[in-house]
């Protein structure tokens, strides 16, 4: 009889815990990173050992709360970490490609293609009016504009590289701070587990940090039996239990690299550099700084060098207004160093518009110079090829990012379905646990009444 009271009491305790857990789910329905929880109940079996004189025929003696479980799909969580790393890298690459396109300003009136066309058109004007000082001056002025556009494009790419490097350093600093926080949570979670206290809220905070870290770098997470986790980047643990290995940016040379700072002394680490790091915003920045931006800057320098070489060679074949062979038109061999020869810039009569043997004012050398606008090889062709490649790669980056966004959103939706709070479900649970609590209370009341009757009979 007294056992019935105990059974009813365990039911009340267990149902109250279920109600409180459901209430906590409802309260955190809009809390970012919260994982819904569920009370795991288990039947308390009857005593299987016989008493001194007899055995018990009872099937059980109540219910107990075995655990308050976090409802997460580990497979989806692992996929989410992988897909967010891919998303972070593609988003960064897409942003870089967009900025590179803006640096060239194509198509547009201020882009290099337009300025090259105007430069060759100015030579064509000189071919038609070789004795016109205004036409000669226009060639030089257009050349100065062209040079400035080369410099602005190169400056934009260099600024993009510098800003990307600063973002990389900021990301590395952030990921190091996250690693420290994860290590601290590892310690707190192990303490809670050892003390028999539910660590669910601490686990949510740690998982939230891991998810944020996954968007910044490609990571793998290895749980341990003690409740802590090891977070790996490039095969090295940035976090293991309460130990943190910091990362550092090494921009002293080319390419920019990341180095592990283990025990505060990165120089003693074997294979201390993170080679071929991919994934996440950091991987995207590394690719931008070491590959994408240098490639287009190099190609832009190639166009500038081709322009200088082509124009200087043709200019040397002509005659200026005094009948003297033409000198250098451009100086410099890169987009940053390309300039109009200062001597020529100061005296438009030095422009070699005439052809040797035809006289200084026949304009044939200027006509030959203007023909480079439609040449199959040369600076214009090189520049158009570069812009075409940029357009193709940018479009591919946009398409890949859109596809990856759909994949990531799909995985996140599945994760949310598994671990997010569904208010309709929680309301149904409230009703279910309320009725269970009422039934347990009624059972307790009945057992109390039966016990009172029995005691009255005994008296």
C-alpha cells in the first residue's frame, strides 16, 4: 500500500520535470542556437531479489527521469559544418570576383577598353591631320588618361589585397578567441557531467561556437567520452580539451601563409605552416590574396607591358615634326609604373606621326599606330581576353555560390527540423503532461483514501 504512494510520487516528479522541460523549450523557441530537449523516462522495476520470507509479484514501482536529452541529428550537424565551410569560402570568392570586376569597370566609358579605343582614335585623328598641334596634343592627353586608368585599376586590386589581408588577420584573431571559449566550455561541461548536472545549455553554447567557426575555416569535430571535443583544422587540433593552439598570419613573404603558434613558439613546430588550407572565409581569403588578385594584377601588368612595348616599337619607326626618329612614348613596364615619357609629354612636336621615307607630316606612322585597335594580337586583344576570362570565372563563382546556398539552406532547414522548437508540438506535450500529472495526482489521492480506510479498519 505504501508502495503505491511512492509510485504516485515518482510519477508526479517525472511529469513535473517533463512539464518544466517543455516550458523551457517554449521559452527558448526564439533563442538562437537552442536545441530542444526531451525528458527520457524509464520504468523503475520491482525488486528482483527475494525478501527473507517471500518474493514480490509487482511489475514495477514507478517511473524515473533517466536523462534530459538534446534532440540533434549528428549526421546533419556534421553535414552542416561541412556545408557552412563551403559556403563561407564561396561567399568570399564571390565577393572578391565582384570587387575585381569593379576594379576594371567593364563594360563602361571609364574602363580600359574604352580608354584604349579613344587612344587609338586619337592616333587616327593625327593620321588625318599630322600638322595639327591640337590633334597631337590630344594623343598625349589621351595617353595620360589611359595611364591613369591603368594605375587606378592596379591600385584598386592592391587595395583589395590589403583589405583582404586585414580581414584575414581579423578572422584568425576571431577564430583563436572562439577556440579559447570552446576550451573553457569543455572544462565546464566535464565538470557538469562529473557532478551529475545537465550540461545541455553549455553544449548549446559550444555547438554555436563550433558552427560559427565552421563558416570561417574547414574544421572537423571529434567528441570524447568525457564530454569535451577536439576541433581540428588542417589535421592539427586548434582545441583539445582545455588546450588551445593559436594560429598566426605570416605575411612577410609570398604567398601569405598561416602558422601554428604552439606553446607560444611557432618556429619550433614541425610543418608549422598550414599548407593548402581550404574552406570557410579564411580559405576564401587565402585563395583571393594568393591566387585570384595576383593573377589579375599580373595579367593587367602584362597588358600594360604589351601596350608600352607595342607603342614604343612603332613610335621608334616614325619621324617627329622635325624629321627626327621617334623616341620612347611610354616608360615603365607595369600598370603601376606605366607613364608617358616626360620629354614627349612636354612637346607634342616630338610625336612621331610620319613614316620614314614618307616625310614627317605624311601621317602614315600614326595610321599604323591606329591600326593596333583591330589587331589580332597586342594590348587590346590581351585585355579583351583577360576581361572575358574574368567574366567567365565571375559567373562560375556566382553560380557555384547560388547552388551552395541552396544546399546549405536545405541542410540548415533539416537541422532546424530536428533540433528546433516546434510550438505546436510543445503545446500538445503540455496538454499530454498536464493530463498525466492530473492522473498521477488522482492516483495519489485514491491511494491516500484507501490507506485511510485501511487504517480506520485496523483501529
